[in-house]
């Protein structure tokens, strides 16, 4: 579904992703893991049209989407649930959800509120008054409102208490069970590898390892550097 070939990207004079190849097949959950600054978020931003590709190609459903504008990429069916949630704090939960549907018509608000009962309870509350975990649920629900075919998550567990991290992982697992295709970046490597059908290890702007989630969970290099046991 998503094919990235020899992609390079960066900021100003500095290249931070040095020619990566990456695939996400329909229905898969693919995780990107790796240290701080390895280029994971920059890769996601480039897929979503928020950071220009310097060279290489990004194809979605066989269509070249390299360097298309962000809204065109949402329309093509890719939505990102961004790092730090980025809900609109002064707007209500409902208004945040409606914004998620802005770029694509026909999203089902009721269905979304059935899926996230806590958001129904909080529907008319300002998003800024929600807990971190609730804001993450809102960010996920808002992303789903655009009815994506590929849903991208950047650090969904960041800053959340362990119990809430488990809930977020459960939510991502149920979205996957519904048939959603997922590309996931997570500092919590164990969570990422448990959720992932396949995963890629990033180091300094390159992909150095690739395998199934289960394979990477037992790979000596990954265990030593990222799983801490
Ligand atoms: N807006 C920016 N301007 C300049 N350099 C940036 C910018 N954002 C990221 N970088 C640099 O690009 C490199 C890759 O960063 P990126 O955010 O893609 O890494 P990451 O793998 O997502 O790391 P993290 O796990 O910390 O989120 C880093 O060296 C970072 O300092
Ligand atoms: Mg990042």
C-alpha cells in the first residue's frame, strides 16, 4: 500500500534521512523503532507532505504522492496522529472531532463516540481540560474521522502513565483488528514490536534492520539497545 524508495529528506543544509526503503502492506501494522534523532518522525512528516523529500519516491496504492501537499495526502487516504496529540485545547471534543472530518466527507461521528465512550461523556468539554490519555484518545479518534486507509501514529504513548499506555496499545490493536493499515513510531519499543507485524530499526537516518515484530523482539542488537534486558 505504501512504498518508500531511496527517500532522502532533511532540514536546511542538513540531510537527516539518507535513502531509506520501506513498505507497508494493506492490513499490516508496521513499526519504526530507533534512538532519538534517528529520523523516524522526519520520515513520517515526509510521507504526510509536511517535510519535502529531497529525492526518492513515495507511492500509495501505486500512485506517486511524493511532495504532494498535506491536504492532498489526507484526501488520498493517509492521516497522521501527530506527536504530542496537538488537539485544539480551546475547542470542545466534538469540535475537534468535526475538524478531523473536514478534509473528507461522510465520517460517522456516532460510530466514533461508540468506539470511544469517554469522548461521548466529554463531548462538550474543552479538549484542553482532558487528561493526557483522554487527549490521546481524542487525537486518535480525530485521525480516524478522516476515514484514512493508512493511519500513522507518532509516539502515541509519549508522556502517559503505564496503565494509560496499555490502553492506548489496546486501542491501536483494536483499530488494527478492524482492518486498518498502520504505521507506528514508538519510543516504547516493546509496545511497538508487540503490536507490529513487521518493524524497521532506524539508526542515524538509515534503516539497519528489518524483520517481523517477533523477530526483532528477540534480536540481540535490539534487545541490548532498545529493550533493556
Ligand atoms: N524542525 C527541525 N529543524 C532542524 N532539524 C530538525 C528538525 N526536526 C528534527 N530535526 C533533526 O533531524 C534529525 C532527525 O529527527 P527526527 O525528529 O526525525 O528523529 P526521531 O527519530 O523522530 O527522534 P525522536 O525519537 O526523538 O522523536 C535529528 O537530528 C533532529 O535534530
Ligand atoms: Mg520523533
